[in-house]
């Protein structure tokens, strides 16, 4: 009886090079958009994919939206969002586990078989992106020919999904830090501006606050920007 041919593993050297390239991008000052674009490009090259994409979950709408892909297909890139549980990607999010489809052109659950046929897409590997116990999206890998994904390929794409989740987490933490600093700065500006109005125009603290708020609404500027203008005008008068 002939021996069963072992599944071909992804060369370790290529995997390490790809992971290193992605890790460097994550620790750089690139924007999240550029990092995700690099991830899909590197992944497509590593796993011989004709289309690789990352879809992230819009928390308010509970929809998966394409955020990065190296595909030049306008039809694929403009695919409508998927609801949680809808299609292959939606189910991967709902179940929080990888899903491999050998031939998506025959898979009734796959929502865009017409696009798949037109773009020459055959097999799909969909891996959830998880962050601190919550699923935030998926990474999709398509092959031009029907393909049985090996455990090595599933593990490789899962590792890349983890790196993408780290990049997203870093961005969320940075956004939160910026938000906290901005709130602190606005609070300091408000205190200073209220003090000026109280001193210059004899207003109470509440009256000063209401005047800033009213001017903010009338001019459609943030209260921080109004407070900053009051401080600037006061400083100019004192010169």
C-alpha cells in the first residue's frame, strides 16, 4: 500500500521573515490603516493567496466591514458589510473559530459566489481576530485553486491574526491615552477661562460656564476651543 504523502508545511524561514516584518510594522509609527495593509500584503505573499483581507466589526451596527486588502478588484473591495452570523465571516465571528471552505463557488452560505467566480477565488480560510476575549473581526485568505488547508497554514494565519489584533489593541490604547490627555487639557482651559470671566465681568462660576457653553453652541466650536480663545484674548489685552 503506497504511503500517504505528507502535507507540505510552510517553510519556517519564510514564516519567521513574515512575522518579523509584521512585528516591526506594529512597533513603528505607521497608522493602523497602513499596518493592516502591510499585514494582508505579507500574508498573501506568504500563503500564496490571490486575495487576503481584514474585516473589522463595527460595534454599533454589528457589521463586518473590509478595512484592508491587497485586492485590486473593485467589486470585492466594495462588497456590502456582513452581519454577525451572516456568511462565512459572520459565522466565524459568531463561533469565534477558524472556518475553511474548499470551494466557495459551491458553498451556499458564502454570500458573494458571483464575485468569487468572476475573480477566480476558490478556497477560503477565515480566522477570527480576538482581543481580550472579544472577537473584533476576521482575516480572510483566498486561493485561486481549490485547496485543503493544512494545520500548518491554519496556525500560520492564526498567528498573523493575533499580530493584527495586537496592532488594533495598540491603536485603541493610544486613542484612549490621547482622549484622556485632551479631556485634561480642556478641563484646565475651562478653569482658566472661567476664572478670567469671573474676574473681568463679575460673573459667578456657573454663569461663566454657561456663557462659554452658549458661545460654543452658537459658533459650533468645542468648549475647549472657546476657552482657549478667551485666554488668548485676555493675554493679548494685558500686553
